């Protein structure tokens, strides 16, 4: 495991270090899952959510608080 120190910006933004972006082949505007367990923030590259579900409808909000265990349930119910 590698440890990086990042700075939280005024609008709540952080920069993912280039070594990580390159290793994970992350691209600008790519959607990532942000998980919060009460003491940690975990950022994951989604692998099991189809890309079409990551694009919000015009009336949907880009950001949501999701329980990791409910992600597949939520998308299954929403997009059946």
C-alpha cells in the first residue's frame, strides 16, 4: 500500500495523485464511487455498475450518498 497526502480544496475537492490516476487509467470526468464508513473515505473505480447507470438523467443529481451494499439493489430497482 502506498500513502499519499492530498489537500482538501475550498470546494471540497482533492486531486488524486498522478501515480494513482495512471495506474488506474483514470480519465477526466470519469465517475468514481465515494464510500464513507464513519471514519474513512474510500474512492473506488466502479467495475460492476454498467456505464449507462453512471450517467444521470437531466433531472437527477450527480452526487448521491449510497450504501455500498445497496448499489446493485438501487440500480436494479431503478433501471430493472
